[in-house]
């Protein structure tokens, strides 16, 4: 048998967070760097995506992406950050 890579929980979460950024960027038709910067400004990656990983990663990609966009916009509005 060949080599099997078993990522750690930290690596799984990082991969998931990256896929979330990419999904939001694609859905909003913006560069992934811009989606990432928007999420960083409101601390969404740490305070939502990673903190809620156990629940979020069970969602369908379509529902997750919709939820992430809605959450991003709400958090930007609350913090007075322009998207």
C-alpha cells in the first residue's frame, strides 16, 4: 500500500477555512484575497469559521456559503466595516 496522509485537526481546520474563503469569493465574484481580507477585518475566520468548525463543516457547501456571506455582511455592518 502507498503512503496515506492523515492531516491533524489543525490542518483540517486550516483547509476548511481556506475552502470557506474560496467559496465566498467565488459566490461574490471577487478575488479570494479580498474575501480573506474582509473576513480578517471582522475576525470571522477565528471567531466563526474555526470556533464553529464542528457544526459548520457538516453543512452542504451551498448552505455554508450562503451562511458565510450573510454572516460576513452582518458582522461588517455591526463593526462599521465596508465590504
